[in-house]
C-alpha cells in the first residue's frame, strides 16, 4: 500500500481545519433585527400626557418577509402601517394578521393622512437607511383619537385597512409601563426606528 507523504497529510489536515473554522465562523455570525417604538400622547390642548418606549417582537412571518423580499423580491415596493392593540396584549412569534389570539386591534381613531381618514391605519414612512438604521421621526405615524379607549401595545403591518386580517404582520409588542387610557381629542405620535446589527 502506498503511504501518503507528510505534505499530503498536512494538506488534508489544513483543509479539514479550514472547514472547521468556516463552520465556526458561520455559526457565530448573527443578524439581529430590532424595531424600537417611541410613543407620545398629547391631550386636546396639545399638552404632553405620557411617553412610552418599547422594543418590537419581530414575528416569524415578519422575519420570513425580510428574507423573501431581500433575496427573492422582484419589483418590491415597501408599504407599512402602524396599528394599536387593546389592553394587556400578548404577542407571540407565531402571530399573523389573521391569527393573533393574544390581542385585539383598537380602531377608535382617525389617521392623519393628509386629511384625517377613518378607514386606514397611519402609514409608516421612514427616511433612507443610514448606519444600519432608519426611522420615521421626520414623518411620525399620527393617531387622532375619536373615542375613549384603553391601549396596551402597538404593531407594524403591510396592510392599511383598520381591523383587516390581510397583509403581513411584521411584529408588535406591549407597552413597557402597562395599559394607557386615551380620551376623545387625544393624539398619539408614533416613531418606529428599525435597525440591524451583526455579531
């Protein structure tokens, strides 16, 4: 039997070691997706009532949408909208717009889209991405409250119709400080900052 040379054995070992390093590097690579909500509530006189900050749970279909549109998308135009939930919501990774047992959308508002619209959610209109982040701080999603209600969370979706079950649920979450009571004439301004990091 022909014996392999030391050089062959070294080459084989180097290739195997390189494969191991590559696998370790790939396993260690992570892309983290985050949506941070900042909500300001004003009364009918324009006085600030409260603020709320929380991070969004990006649900499974939202993650799938990220991957699908980036890697398989063709002539894709991004359109997203912000919605509100009832009190004490519970979000789960498996939630979709058509199935979300832990929360109910509340719709006692008009969206400030040019002239207030009673039938649509406020649009999410972010500026261009920079430094792995983008935000709608220059064009906040505005909710003009038309009836008293309790809110406990917010979400991001690709569909505009209030109470609609179509479109993709990108994600949502509960208010950090608990449920909030809103009165007729109040206004909510919602800023959503989307960011990605790798580690």
